[in-house]
C-alpha cells in the first residue's frame, strides 16, 4: 500500500469524503452477504478475472482476427441491434449469453437513475471528469495499465472513449432496448479481456506491475468506488439534494454496469453502506503517486487548456485539489493558484445553492463556473469536435515506449 500510514489513510479518506479506512492491504474481508448475490464463496476477487472472454480474446489476438472483429462491431451500437454478422461463432455465442441485463435489474430504478443523471449532470460531469478521472491517476495499477496500454499514448482519444461509457450510462434510455449502454459495456469487457492478454507482453508494464494479469474483479471494484462511491459521497458533502430513492437508483445503475463488465455478483455491493465498507478496504489504502500516473494527470489536465474558453491551468489545478484534497494535488505536483483556490472555496458552494434553487441570488462567479463546465465538456466529450461519441475498439498492441 505504498508509503501511507494508517493515520494518513484515514485523513485522506476523510478528505475524499470516503468514510472509514480498514487496515491497509488487509486480506479480503468483505462479506458476500453484503452483495447483490447475498452469498458467495468469499474467494478474494484479486484472483478473479473473466475466464471465458479472456480465453476468447487470446485466440482472437493470436490469430490476427481483432481488426475484422472491430470492423464487424462498428454497426453494433444499440442494445436491440442484432449481433453483427461476421464475428467468429464462439464470440457470437458468448455475446448472446452476456449481452443482456441481469435478471435482478430493476427497470424502474434504472429509469430513475437516468433521470437523476440528467437532473444533476453538471455536478456529475465535474466529479466524474476531474474527481474520478484524476483519481484514476493515483490508483497505481490503473495508472500503470492505462499508461502502458495502446490508449495511454493518446489520452485525448482515450478520455473521449471513456466518456462514451459515461455518456451511454447516463442516457435516459441507456439500459432500454433503444439505448446503447449494454453494448458499450460489452465492448469494454472485450477491451479489458484484450488488455489482460496484451499488457503482460509489455516489458514496460511487467517492470512496474505488482500483478501478472491486470484488471481483476478487485481492480474493477476499486475503479467503481473511485467513480460511483466517491461521486455519491461528494454530492452529499456538497449538500446537493439527493433523496434516498435517487441514491438507491444511482447505485443500481452501477450494480448493473459492474455485472456487465464481468464483476461477479458476489462482489457487487447491495447497499451504499456495503459499498462504503468495501471502498474503505480496497480504495483508500492503495492511493499513491506513480511516475505513470503523474504523466497521465498532466496529459489529462492539459486537455481543457487546448480549448480556449478562459479556463486557466491554475484554476483547473485548484479545482482538482478542491475535489480530491491537497495531498493528491501535491502528489501530482499541481502548481498552486491561491486566488483561484479562494474563489472556488467560496463561490462553488454558492453556485450549487443557486443552481438548486436554494438561493435566488446568482453568485458573482456564476459565469466563471458556467464557462468552466462548458470547457470541460468541449475538452473531454466527442474528442472536442464531432457531434457523436467516440467508438470503443479492441486494441491489438501496447504502448511501444
Ligand atoms: C479500456 C471503462 C476498470 C484499464 C476501457 C474502456 C472503457 C473502460 C470505457 C474503453 C475505452 C478505451 O479503449 O480507451 C472502465 C470502467 C471500469 C474500468 C467503467 C470500472 C468500473 C478498469 C481497470 C483497469 C482498466 C480496473 C486497470 C487496472 C483499462 C485499459 C484499457 C481500458 C488499460 C485499454 C486502453 C487502450 O489501450 O485502449 N475501460 N474500465 N480499466 N481500461 Fe477500463
């Protein structure tokens, strides 16, 4: 768990709004009773990957069939699209099994989550983009695998693809037959399976990795907590109105997303209390800077400054510090801009109050934040240009150097 003492883990957890912190790097101690399955073997998810699809991808990559699969998958977009013709028979048979919602998915909750996502899109966008997005750079395994995979060399393209996932998840009809999320999640599952075969062949990744195969079930849970669990906590901290039904629906959309990404039901938290407990065990203690993560953060934070909407890098740095703590800001070497820090500390809460109709007076800095949100959208969505999302494709290699 890097060099964090237990006391520092607790204070970092508190700064991120993540309650509690279990003993660092403890053995897997989260009970499957708190999962959507309600029971399980208790096997450590650290050693659970996604066997069936992992095997398929080994054979597709080794036989040079990935480009043809990517080409065939281009027209496979909507949840109710037929599976594309031209896929190998075993891949089609596999997708036929998994390209559907789990039996426990609740359409009413998913619809409510979608409506919530629409109502709160500004905060969600900022928190996922600058909170979770930059947090991913201090999750060592994630930072190293993203950096050394093919996509790490072009963070603009990668950020746009990742936003495709978030965008499809948040659409009103995302989980319905006319939506696209089920397909996007399945494509992502294929990408992850490819990465599990490719990264172990990268001498750069193997030199720094503490595991033989990346993206275990445990790693995906960590990432979920850096997204869903973190964002929910922050919304509550910010006193954004968030009724219990909305919170439950928001969790449900993530439960289904994790299932579709290949996480076993026995690890998917059933309630937010179960999720918080798991997060305290798996996420907070492992946060640490790495060479790769520092570079990725620099790449990501450079994106908004490519769109000139008056957002200074200092302002961006301070917003990251505001949502992720000074500790993480220091790890990433984010230069201070004390004037922006003071503005954010006072005006962001006022911006929220005004947007939520809890105060009739627009804060003086309203325009600044409005522009800020716009600049983020331009920088991260749609590769900053076209009106469509960026398709997700299976990689065939790693980052060369
Ligand atoms: C690719 C989402 C967990 C590493 C992707 C893509 C998406 C995605 C949408 C496709 C976009 C692209 O190709 O760039 C997610 C979500 C996760 C998750 C929602 C969990 C909730 C993880 C974890 C790791 C990881 C835990 C590693 C520790 C990667 C890598 C790629 C990738 C290396 C491929 C990049 C490339 O070479 O193109 N992920 N991911 N992901 N993901 Fe994940």
